[in-house]
């Protein structure tokens, strides 16, 4: 079972969103009538991955992180923009 909430409701009531995810397993977030995100509980996420993928030795990063370590390293900012305010 899942629930659908607007993006602004999800933002304004994040604690309630987490309660709904814990209770239902899945909450769809909709913006302007279009699905923009899906929030899953850990149990729903594991069942989504499937038993063979979740228990594979090379995919243990999926238990604690949403992306692989290689992608996380690639996404880090190497140079800080010079436009930051230094007050």
C-alpha cells in the first residue's frame, strides 16, 4: 500500500512523511500532478532490490548508501566556487 502527497506537503511535514513511510512502506511525492520522487522504507527498499541483489557480496554498499562509493567520490566537489560569501 502507498500514499501520494504533494511536494510542498512533504517539505512542510517531513516528520509526518517519515511516519507514513514507516507505516506504509512507500510514499509517492507529486509536484504539479507529476510523480517526482518515491520514498521507501528500508524493508520496502530491500524487497525492491530483491534477495539476490541485496545479499551479493559486492553490493553491500546498498545496505547503508543509496549510491556506490565510486559514484559518491565522483560527485564530490573538487573546487569550491569563488562566489561563496566570506563574511
